[in-house]
C-alpha cells in the first residue's frame, strides 16, 4: 500500500504554484469568453504588486492579452507575473 501511495505522489499533479497558474489561466479564459472586465494583480520586478483593470481578449502561450481600461491600450502580460484575478467591485 505504501508503494502505491508513493507512486501516486510521484506522478502527482505538480507543485502548488502550477495549480495556482492553471487556476488563474482558467479564470482569465472564462473572462475572455464572457467578455468580462477583471482586476489583475501583477507582481513587479521590484517585489511590489500592481492592479490593472482589463478586459482579456486572449489567453495562450503563457500570456494574456487584453485592453487596459484605465490607459485604454492593449497589454500583453505573462501569466507567471499574475498573482490574482478578481472581479471589479460594483
């Protein structure tokens, strides 16, 4: 039985970080399909975070593309830099 548990754990579902990235990608993909505006929290190189209100238009290749509502420009962000996705407050 212990051998079975070890094999399942070794073949497992990856790291928690991989699971978080997959969840973020699914949230963004759902927002694309619904043409919904979301608030994306992005981790910056200096260790701080920034929030962007955007309407995602596509997710693929490890990136999300969408219109930044505040600046009214199109942005492409790496999924690895996105730490959270939320719906905007009403």
